[in-house]
C-alpha cells in the first residue's frame, strides 16, 4: 500500500503550483499585449489597403474606355 504524502511534500507541491500559476499569469499578460499590438497593426494595414484600393479604383475610373470592337486604337 502506498504511503500518503507528508504535509511537507504537499506544501512543496502547492508552492510549485503557485509558482507555475504566477508564471502562466505573466505569460498570459504578455500574450494578451501581443494580441492587442497585432490587432492594432492588422487594423492599420486594413485601413491602408482600403485607401490603396480606393486610389486604384480612382485611377481606373480615369482611364479611357476601351473600344468594344477589339481594336487597340484608332483605325489607320
């Protein structure tokens, strides 16, 4: 039959679990900050992409319409 753990062994295990818990809390805080930073960066990139698309669309609107008969310019 196995001997039950002593009070000192249980106290040591509780101490280790508390240290691990604190370590995980710090890691979680760092990861949460990374998520916030990356979310801000993503939002900024989405905004820049939207602005670039709008500029491209505006440039496309300024291009002359192409002839529908398949020619590439005025007839000679």
